[in-house]
C-alpha cells in the first residue's frame, strides 16, 4: 500500500513539473545583412522591382543609393558605405579600378542601352524627328551634365558626331541625372530631352521621337563590380550573380535594357 501511494505521488510530481515547464523557444532567425548598392539612376525602377524577389529568398536587405554614376564614384572614393557599384558608364568604373577601390576580378559588363529623344506634350507637333531639335522654335533641350552623367556624355558625343552640338548647346538645360531630364520633359520645363531608351519607357506625359544611331556614340555599357572595402563580399558576389539570372534578365528587358552579361 505504501509503495502504491509513493508511486502515485511520484507520478503527480512528474506531471506537475511537466505542466510548469515552458516549451522551448524557437531559435531566432539571424538579422538580415544590409548590402549597400550604389547604382546609376537609370536602373532604379528595374532594381526596385527585383528587390523583393531577391530579399525573400536571401537573408539580405538591399539598401540602394541611386544617382549619377559620376556622383556615386566620388562618394565611393570618399569612403561612403558601398558593397556593389553598378555604373552607367565605363569611365567611372575605370576610375575606381585604377585606384584599387573595386575587386577587379568581380567586374563584369552587365547591361547595354541606347539613347532616345523624348519631347514634351506641348512640343509634340513641332519635334517629329531628331533633326527638328535644331529648329529656332525649339527653345530648351535637357541632357545630363556630361562631366558626371554618362547619359549626358553619350548625348554630347552623339550630337557632336551628328554635327548638331553647336546649334544645340545654347539651348541646353543640364540635369543632375538622367531621371531629372525625364522629369523636365514630363512637366514641360523643356521641349525635349535625351535619355536612355530604358528611361523613355517610363515617360508618362509626352512622346518618344526616336533613337539615336548606335554609331553616333560609344557603346553604352553598364559595368558592375564589388567594392574592395565591402565587409560582405560573399553576399555581394551572390547578388551580382543574381543580376545575371533569367529572373533579373526578364525584368531588365521589360525596362528596355539590353542583356550582355560579359
């Protein structure tokens, strides 16, 4: 009888301990790594669309810094946090490579583009072809500042080769990046603007007149590379690989970019 009582008390004690014990807490997921991506302004819409697709499959938070490639180059040279740089021109990437600020082996030509002439709603009837921007009644034309904006540099080169630069120069309204050119045209602040074809796709008000001959300027290439000071080179390299994937290619093509991946 005593043994039976002792056994019952033991069982009761064990049940009590089980009831009081707390279930093990699930292990907390590691905080996502923040990757700082310095990218040309013309890439903004494509990269923002790709962001959720990448983040949901990787423990990474992408922090984008969009701007003129020349401005981004200077920021990186001055020590601004950056893990990946995607430029709209070779000149800016070359400058960083010469200073040892990128991982040379990671550099790749990611995308191509072309130049397009866009016109404001108010100027659609007087600018029907590229040559029309030399007309006296065309007052203002915007391009990116050639010294810092690759699209502006390509535009200047193209206009010079087409023997139009001297006629156009007095009419120029220079912009801080190619997206500002797009805004100037959409708001009617200028009659026309020269942008990438990938920006022309985004024009909400106005019209695209046509594309400049690829022979009128150097090939438009977007190089990408890892920044040498990056603390997360493995994660940054993985993101670079993703930009060459079929998923990324589909989005880039949707926004008017040419896929080259060399």
